[in-house]
């Protein structure tokens, strides 16, 4: 097992560098002064090249080949670890070091420009940076596709959801596109016959919202001794092994936005924190791709936290910390508020019914960008037209249109599908958990998440990358990933 053990030692060093970059990237998004951006970009680029050099080369290829010859001596976790090491090598070794450095620099410059351009509603100033970055992403996609024997889009998708193919995504998204518009109309007609949901009157000072966020995180078991909450332009979960960092953003006119973002990111953080401790620092100890990661955040945000049981439990805490009283704060109104279905422009604020339409839009546009079928200058118009077609509402500016997300300015392609694939998985996993343990919903009603989390620990978190994503979902739920559980969930919640 000498070759395999040498691979483990190399991966431990790579993990340490990735952890350092995780903290630097978190700092860049939360606390770093804007003027430090060029120096930080240079540091991250150099670290990325160092990692790339450790993850590539003929010596590593030979080591993997030798380890594969030893596989008969490996246990199931070690064999899975070797599989994941080989998968990472395939992605990394396809990339020239010069391209890695160019990408990191272009991503940093584009993301910093996006911050300023979005605030000014100035897409023209961002477009040249995107144009440069998109060209580099096309190069990356083509290089990896030629090595992996997949389409260029699949080569990038595979980084976030290993083994996923366009035909699977297309089938699920086509099904949703056929189902959702008519369903949205049905739900809106039903809700029009009910008392209108009333937003409790603000303002809600940021300090009070922060106190509420921390209290809800405490109820959900967030480990503050090795994690923290901060503010950022865009909510995210990051950090390092054993050092989890999440962020949100606050709107003093609407406390629900930051609260649901915090619950969502807490779901990500708890998945990271629940990974098998013995295998941290090894690929098999990582989270099992972003469809599973998004399933953990959306299961908490959309399934558990929007259940009637949890809302009735948490409402007295919300009223106490925000000073709320009166009819708008009654359980019936708050339930209607959290379950209001209404097409809107902003993906992160979308209800669970219209949300997949936002993702389908981005999936189609980024495929067109990678295929070089859509000029960067034409992106805002294409976005607005497709938003009107799918969601039924047209942006009036680029700030709330094509510039609302940070993903493309950060060079992240192939990630967006996992949001809605994760929603399908979340509904499927939650249904299976409730079937296996009848105390899950009553537990949420008393603020006890342990029945749900015990099930997730056994079936998802502790499994790391022992199985491939679809195999892990099938093991936990007894079925392959699909739309049936999601459809059943929203029918029950919104129509029945």
C-alpha cells in the first residue's frame, strides 16, 4: 500500500493549501478593503498554481497507477478515495498551469468589477471583463472535454456534480418547464381567494436581524465554537475544514430575506461539519458534489423551515427579537407570507415554486455562452427576453437582471443546475426521512432538529464521497433522482 499511502500524504498537503485559500476567499468577500484586491488576486493565483502543480504531472499519474495495482489491499473507503483522487487528477491534469493562473486573475478582476458595476447598474463596464473571462472558460471547457470524452458543458458540470450529464439535466428541466407554469397559475388563483399575506411593518434594524440570525442558527445546532456569521454582497458558505464561515445580507424592510438566507447557508455549513472526521483532508471525506450540497441547504430552508410545524415554533422568537405584535404577526399570516407564490426578478428571493424557472434560464444561457452562440454584449437582452418567457416578468435594469448573481463574474459555470437538482433531491430526501421517522415533523414543532439531523447524519453527511451522487440518493431514498417528490411536496403544500 506504499503508493496509496503516498497519495494520501500528498492530498493532505493539498487540503491544507485549499483550506488557506478558503479563508483568504472568505476574507476577500467580507472584510478585505477593495484596494487590496490586486495583491489578494496575486496571492490566490500563486497558491492556485502551487496546488495545480501538486495535483498534476507524470509522477502523480504513475503513483495513481501503482496505487490501483494495490487496490486489492484497500478497504471500501480507501478504494473510493483512490477513485476520487483519480477524478481530481483528470480535471487538474487537463489544465495547463498558465491557464490556471490566467483564470484566477481574470476571475478576481471580474468579480471586483461586478461589485462596482452592479451598484451603478453599469453592465457596459463589466462586459469587457466578462468577455475575457468567458473566453478562458471556453478554453478550459474544451481542454477538459477532449480529455474526459464529454461535452464542454459537461466537463464543467462534472466539477460540481460528478458523473452528471446534460441529458439528465435536460430531462428534469424539460419536465419542470412543462409542469410549473400551469401549477403556478393554479396556486396564484387559489391564493387570490385567501386573505392577502401582509408583510409586518419595518424597519427591522440590522442589529435585531443579526440577533435573530444567531438565535435561529443556535436552534439549528450551528457550531459557533468553530464557525461564524458575517455579511457579504452575496450569501455564501465557505471557510475551511473545521472552520466554517457563512454570510448573509440584510434588508431593513424585509427580515425574511436574510433569515431564509441564513437558514440556507446553515444547511451548507452543517453538511460540511458533519462529514466523516476520519477522512477530512482526503477527497473521500469531501461533500458529495453540489447537487447533494444544495439538497442539504434547501432541505433545511424550503422543506423543514417552511413547514407549518417549524414556523409555529419559531414565530414567538421572531416576534420577541424584532418587537413584532398585531395581526401581521399571527401564525396564519406568517404562514401565508412564507408560502406566497409570486413571480419575481431575483433568484435568491424566489419562492420554491418559481425558483426552478430562474435556474433553467441560467442553465440555457450559460450553455449558449460556452458554445460561443451568445455575444457578451447581447447577454442583457437575452436574459430579459428569457426571464419574460419563463417567469412572466421583465427586468427594468441590469442590476436586477443579468448582474444579480456573482457566479459568472467569478467564472463559475456548471453550478447553476445543481440548485434545482438539489431542490429535487431535498424533496426526495425529506420525504424519505419522514417516512423512516415519524418524529421528524413533531420534532420541528418543538424546535428539536435531532430526529431529522440523525437521519441526515446516517444517510448523507457521514457518507462523504463513499458513493457517487446518484447512488447516494438512491441508497437514502430508494429511487433515482427525479421530480416526483418535489411535485408531490408542492402540491400538498400549496393546493391540498
